[in-house]
C-alpha cells in the first residue's frame, strides 16, 4: 500500500475526478477555459445621456378595454418535454399556417389586429403600480388558436426616464459565465418592483454577442454570420433600436443604456420581423414559454411573458409573440431568453408558470431586466 503515499499517483486520479465532476455539472474542460477567458474581458463604462425623448412621458396608465383598443402601429397542468431555448443551432425557418394574412415585413393592418383581437381574452388584471416615475399595469390574457390555448402576461409600462428600466447580472459587477441565480432572488436583492429574466448572456456557450448593462459594456464581440445576430439597443433617451452585429459594431452605437443579444427581433419599425414558422436558432419547439420586450414609443414599453409546455397552456410561436406585441401597440419587439428560463416576478412572487425538465421550477438565470422605483 506504499504506492498510495506517492504524490504522483494522485495526479491522474485528481484529473479523472475533475473531468467526471465537470461532466456531471454540464461543464467541459473547454468551458472552463471559456469561463476564464470571458471573465477577463474589458469592461467599458460610458456616460449615458438621459435627455428628453420624443416619446410621451405622461405616466397616465388608465385601463383600456380590448374593444376600444386602437393599434398605434399598423402593425391538470401536465408539463410536456422541456427543451431550452438556450441551445443554439441553425434554423430552417419552415413556413407553417397562421391566422393572420400579414407576412414578413408587412405592417399589421387594422383587419389583422381585429383578427388577433378575436383570439385574445382578458382573464384578469393582476396588479398595478404607480408613482411619480413609474406606472404599469399587469394583466393576464389568453390566446386561443384552434383548440390550443396559451396563457400569457402583459405588462404595460411607462417611465419618466429609461434609468428606471434596469438590469442586473447574477455575477454582480462583471460578466462571469455560468454564474446564475433565480429571478426572485436577484429581483429581491435589487429592491425591484417587477422583474423578468434577461437574455442569458452569462451562459458558458455564449462567448460572443453584445452585452451592455446599465450603460456598462461587458462584451463587444459580435456573433458570427450563422444564427441570430440581431441585438436590441435601448438608448438613453428611452428609444429602442434593432441592429445587426454583422453590420454594426458596438463601439459605433452611441448613448446605449442596455444592449441584449438573444433574439430574434420580432417587430422593427412597426413591421413583423419573423416568418410564420421561424424559431430561434436552437433546439426549441415551435410553441414555447416566451419572454419578450417591446416599445410603443420611447419610455412606453410592453413586456410579455407566456406560459407553455403544459396541457393548459401550449405556448406561443415567435410569430404569435410578434402579433401579441403588435396588438399591444409596439413598434419594436424583441425576443429574450425563453423556455424554462421565462419568469415574471411581481411583488415578491413568481406570476407565471416556469417549467423545467417537465415540472414546475424556477430556473436560475444569468441576468434579469427589472423595474426600479
């Protein structure tokens, strides 16, 4: 047994143990290198101008009935098998049937909006919040497509300054891969009023894709030409802009407050940006829990979080999600991380029904978007 006391014999044993441990945790040796590499990326702090925007800064958020709504753009809970939106591969963007006649690039007409309205019903108003700087309503709705129904939640938000539309990383003041926490814990730590999951920027597989949080640049490396390369920029004046990382460097974008890099863009300049059968470039089912954010006008935003993968709530396609945002009056809309990551937190509780691996469970995420008062 003297060989056990020899130091050299423990080297291969320790290495084998480390490999097994990393495999169990879903982290490869390459991922470990990526984590170290990514944590050393330069952090750039730029000044952000929160000057007056051209939008309506009024915080009057009075309720509006579905029948009175006018488009501002012509624009048993048994879970099914869970598939994360995080796993990115090439997408074939096959066309499938849809109720709306609007196609890619079309501005939704009033007839299109009316067709969507017939499929949307309000279940209940969940809550409201109102002070001098932030006002929002949170409503539960149901979208019915044939025999399929999907429950989703709409937050209509107005802020006096985009400074109240904030973000937080699970890793704190630097972007560290695989550092995660639940939306509930991150929101509580930030004294948030309302919070959703972000774009999953800290996933170990994601070493590219623009990341700006609260005016601080954490990653400038653009995504390649394969897959989704559209980013959402929220400027200091409260406006939103869709950019393509293949064509626009992050350094060339001025006055950026937040930049998200998941995608794809759902609406751009009041037009639909996804095809009827399009999915994210990942191993994802067509109907999914979803998280999205859109802009009606600067400082007036809409968040939609949808349930999915259960018998009671099938989930939304990207095209249906784009329709839902357009129906709420958005001119710009963007898809954030979804699937089991989709989480909506309000006043200390999770409002939606997150599903992970076929069961109800709030998944830990790398970042959140939240409303601070």
